[in-house]
C-alpha cells in the first residue's frame, strides 16, 4: 500500500487529506492518528475501535442501496475536520475519555456475519482517517460476500480518495455547504468545499453515492446554487439522492435549531432540480412524508420509511403501480 507523505525542508508533508499537515519528529497530525516516528508518518490506531453497532442502512442515511439491509457500523478516534455542530465529537475528537479496543479486519467480518449483517460501514468518526484499515477491511468484506460502505466527509486528497472509491460499494458523503460556510463551521480554508465537490464527482464514477447536506438556522437557498449548477447534469446518468439534515445545538454549536419551514423551503429548492430529496430530524407528518420515495412517472409512493424501516412498493425493478422501470 502506498505511503501518502513526502519529505520537505520543513518536515514531512502528509498527503492523505486536504489539510496537508507538515509534521516533525513526534508531531501528531490534525486527524489525531498520524504521528512522525523515525522520520516516517505512522498510522497509530490501526484496528482500534470505540463503537461497533448493528444498524439499518437507512440510518447513515442511505436510501437507494439495499433498502432494509443491516450494517455493522464501526468507528474510532479521528477526524480531519473540527465541525462545530458535530454530533459524535466525543468519538471523533476526544482521545482521552473513551476506551478503544483492537479488532482485526477478519474479526470485524466474522462479527458482521455472526450478527447477520449484509455489509460493514465505517461511520461515527471520519473513517478515511483510518485509510489503511478501511482498505484492508474492504478486501476482507468482499472476499466474504459482504458489501463495504462509508459515511464520509470526502476530505481525502485525490490519489487516496481514488483508492477508497474503487474499494467501496456505497458512500454517503457530507457536503458541508458553500466555501464560506464550510470554512466557518469546520475551520478549514475556503478551497475545502470545491475539493469535496471534486471528490463527489469522482466517487459517482466508481460506486453508489448519496449526499448529506446540513441545514442551519440561517441557511439560504443561495448557498447551494453552485452545488445545483455543478450536479444537475449528473442526473442524466446518476440520480443520487440528497439528504437534508436538520442541525441542532451540539458540541461547540450553540445556535438555535433550524426552523422546519426553512428545511422545507430549501428542500423545495433542491427538488425543483433533483428527483430524490429527503429531510431528516423532522418528525411532523410533512417531515415523515419527505422521507418516502415517489415514482416520477405516476407520482405514487414506492418506498415508505418510518423509524429506519422501509416498505417497498415495487415489482421486478419497476413501480408496482405504473410499471415504470425503477431501481432502488
């Protein structure tokens, strides 16, 4: 497996993620799990996990790949970002308070099979910080007949991202918003948003992709015009779902929760261009209806979702009502 760093006059330049940390002997990268030891950048947490949970695939959220499948979701320390609203900051950013346990890739695959899971998903923290482990785990998954999934922020540099895309069957990728929003809430430079967009485009060519977008109390449609203009043409060949996530106060984000009407308005903005736009963390009847899938030919429901359970109204790859070909 390739080593993603080079030597410079200032130290070792890490080429795994877009942060491009420059590290000297003993330094730890922003990800928290890469340290310089004997003039090499070493991944210190191979196989060290904090959380292992059997989840429905819909919880990621992933709606259009193996609906109803059960995943073994795993997570450990580390993230490339410092998102103020992070729901899992205790796992992703707090090394001191939570105990981790070593699990080999083979042990995780055996556990997934024991729990009758169809696949394994890197989740909870940023799984690609554990790049080497994820690559090995993907190989073991596929040999055992399981699929491999990632819930990721898509922040890897392009070469390792290409490796990960080829090794992964399905991804939910977080798009944090416009360059200004992303820089503000994740504490990165303003090129981060365009970098993630580029990685989403690359991923679409290699695996099934769904995109999650956080919506904040002050979000406006104008923040997403670049995203819409870039991705609208992709629906000619890949109608990936978009998931709008209502953000609540958490971690270092102390603003009020977004009003449901703002979510619905932004959902309508996306839905005017994209066929599959879902909303999350809204529990009124209208919010629940926006988690269902409707046939774009006859308009009738073809997938109903409640509490991460999915009921399908499909025939053999077609709408049960009008027979329009449909794959979900």
